[in-house]
């Protein structure tokens, strides 16, 4: 489990396809502290560290992950948000993030607001639900929903988040990984059963 509070930025150094899987070498300031079998959130996707090489670590994405997330589009030079899993004695500073991306969304608009940024995203209507003042994970970042529609939402980002995540490199028209709030997902499923 994760909190959506990004710990470090990483850079994709190498990409190797092996059958239906893709192996990624990620360079980061925390890679040397990782160990094999550790779960790390990469742009919101929980991946297992398979090897550590100095300031870099290897992870593997399987076909289901590649289908639901943006990882299939990663290339050398891609900037990735990284977060280690929550320790049992840690603080839940963001919200409960499982690292199980629900779908790809699309950034549709960015508005500079004199020190903060308002970002709009669209998503397939059936993928999940948002509510105003609820939680959403975008590329693994815990954010608060401002505006909510059937197939989209907006968030406002403070300067620290803008500078310490890859949102500042995400332009309108670019895909992002979305994980909807776990409570909302259960409620959505119960509602569909009752329909």
C-alpha cells in the first residue's frame, strides 16, 4: 500500500521487451536503497524490484499492466514518480493508494493560477467515479478533486508538487495513470449490482 506522496523522481534508462513483458531500468536517488522483491510505485503502478545496479533498479511490467497504464509508452528519458510502500508504523499523509492503476486518463487542460496550477483530466466514464473534495491518484500522486464530472475531474497543484513530480512535464493531450479511490470503487460496484 502507498500514500500517494512522491518520494523521488526517476528516469527510465533502458527498456527491454521479453515476450509480452517489458523490463525497465530506472535511475533514481533512492535506487541504491532498494532491494530485490521490494514493491515500489512507479507513476502509480506497483512494480517489484528485480535487481539493483548502483543508482538504478530493474522492474518488469506484464501485459495487464501495460494495457491499463502508460508504461507501454515509456522510453529512455521518461521521468517517473517513485514511492516506496507505506511502513506499518508510518503516517498516511496522502490517501490509501494500492498501486493498482484502473485506467489511463488524458490531461486536457492546464491553467496557471498565480502560484498554483489547475489541471483537468478526462477518463472513460465506466472506469471510475470521483467526487468533489474526494481523493484521486494521478501518476501515483495523491490529489484532491476540485471539479467532478461523469468522465473527468480537475485538481489544483501547489508549487512543491509541481516541482517534485512529473506533472510539470505532462502536457495537454498526454496520458496519465489513474487510480480511483478504493471506497468509491466498492460503492460503484455495489450500485451497479443494485441497478
